[in-house]
C-alpha cells in the first residue's frame, strides 16, 4: 500500500460529488456582520449569529471547510490543551477556573448542538486520558489532578494497572476526563455552514478579500467581486491574515503532523486495550493517539515551527516516518506498518496556548477568533459564543480573559 502524503483523510473520503458549492461574491451586499474565514470557527460563528437573528455574510477565499479544519484531528476535548496548573500560575485560581469551566461548557455545547441539528459528522463520545508514559510523569499528573480537585473541577485517576487495561500502554497513571468525543471536522464544518445558510446567512466561497476599511458607521470589505458593508467584522482563522500582520507577534505558527494507519488486523488490536479513549502523553510537544470506528489508528505530533511550502513535502515524509516509529514503540505489533495517510496540520498557538477571542483596540469594529492551537474543535464554538456576546454588548463576566488583554498582561 502506498502512503497518500499531503492528503487529509476527512477530505479524501468525502464524495466530491456531494461537496456543497456556494457562490462567489458578486455586487454590493449590506449585512450586520461580515465573517472572514470559512473553517470550523467561521462556520460556528455564522451559525451562532444567524440563529440569533443577525444578518451575516460569510466569506471564504477557498472552499468551505477545506483549509485547516479538514486537516485537524477532530478531538472534541472538554479540557483545554493548557494544564490547569499553568493557567493558575499565569492568571490566578479564579481566572484559571473560569477558563477551564468555559472550555468544558463549550465542548458540551458543541456536542449538544451537533445532536440537535442532526449534523452527521460521526460524533463518537468517549473519555480522554492525559497519560503519564515517562518517568516522573505520574507525580506531575497527580499534582495537576490535586489542583483541579481543589478548584472543584472534574477529573478521575487511572492507576498504572487500569491504564494498561484500558489502553494497553505501560505508564505511571493517567488523568481521565469523561464526556470527550471525536468528530469528522470537515463534515461538522459543512453541517454548520448549511445550518447558517438555512437561517439566511449569506455564504460565499472562492472569494478573495482585497481590502478591509473601518469607518465611523461600519466596515467596508472589498472583495474581487464587489463590496460587503457591515456594522462589524469577525476575523475567524487559524492565525492573523496579511491585513492583520501586526497581530502575529501574539502567535507562533507551527506545523503538526498526522499519520493514519490502515484498519488494524486482529493481532494488532489485541494490544490496544478495551477502551477507545483519546490518549495524550506528557511529551513536549505532546502526542495524541485515537482509534477510529473502523479500527485505524490516528497519531498526531512532531510539532515544529512552520515551514515554507517548498520544504514541507520532504519534512512530511520524515515526520511521518518518525511518528510511525514512535507509535511502534507504544504498540510493537504495529511495527513495519506503513501509514495510509500522512498530512500536516497548520497550528497557530497564542503565547499561553489558549485561544484568543475578542476585540483589539487598534482595529475598531473588528472581533477576532484566532490561535486555537491544539485546543480541539470545542474552541470554535467557545469563540463564537464569546464574540456574539461582545457584539450584542452584553459580555459575560470573565469574557475579557479570552481576549488580547490576557496576552498583553
């Protein structure tokens, strides 16, 4: 079997004949909110705003959902990627607890929204395990769990014996969070875009934004097909685009890498343990392992600073080989297996690893949702809810913690 390099599994398996086609923008359009970015975050914002009765235009330069959203691992975590102790040390107990609880609510909200709207994106609920597989990891995780419980946050402990029983892995224990899940992120993005369109949101793809100009009464977005006028604009993307280059100092562009194996034969599956929980190790950067419903293994990691396109292809081949070697050390029976798919995941991380959602003082009438990092798909709906409250002028207590003021100190 030949590895398909640079091809996202989620996008490749979706029938091209069924991919929805949205029009290019043409002419002049007046709306209340213009959203730049047709990934999971942008489509979540389009749905949330349209469902609240706000007239929305969503503008995507490529095809809806076919950028970073189609390449992400699809983890619906109820915990952020940043350990609670790190948040507590940086912002204090009260702020850390608010950030943590907000993330959990967003994850539960997204799962409930997918079920309520009947979006077919293979939502599979299961636990997530932050596993201590290296020496000293167990003590660090126990301190983390003690801090979480002291703050009234949920989390259970798996002993080394239970960890091996559940996952087939040898380690010093794990923190278990219940209620996590994984989804097909491409199908979820398409589903939310369709639900926004049902609520009269205008969705444009293959439309290039050439200029954004804010005035006293609103924002004018010039595209290659016309003008979109709005009272406010939302920039929902992985990282700041060219018109917002000064904001890049708050974020670090990275590339993570994914490998996906063919369906595992029975003698390999016997090593996996009885659970399908997502496993996150304590390496820096961490690896993420999950099993799919058709018995494949998805393994994510090997983060490095973002590479130029001319060197990315060679780096992908090297990193895919590295990941398969590391996976074979966890499960020796998988040694010698070649991945069926290997692709890159563009990641923009904020200075503290937590998503950023809110206004910026240098960009009037703008709201931003940037830097999701490795925080999973729940950060998309979290950002959308925060921005809707900001737009309505009724932010919740603590919403400022998600904005740029947090990064500026």
